[in-house]
C-alpha cells in the first residue's frame, strides 16, 4: 500500500460529487454556508485530481462570481 493512499478514491469522488448535487436544491439559496460547502467539495475533487468529473463547471464558476461583493469578498 502506498504511504499516501487515501482509501477508496472512487468513493471519495462520488461523495464530493453528491455534495455538489445538493447545492442547487430549491432552498439552497437560503443556506449561508453553501459557498463553503461548494469549496469543500470542489477542493476535495481537485485534491483527488478529479475536477474534470464535474460536468457543469461553468455553472459553478458563474454562481460563485454571482456571490462576489463589489467592495471585495463574497456574500454567504
């Protein structure tokens, strides 16, 4: 076993993709932590070198930039 083995890679990828699928639900816009959750899932996929498995990347990019505050930072 490799010293950097993180377990079942496919299961971890499926987990992070499932988290991303929760975000666009009807009331997700009321959740002040949705940007943090997206960062967690996208960051996890990036660490697993599986970011290309996200089918709607441009939608996430547009959504993240829609939360940008004109004076700096991002809204919750």
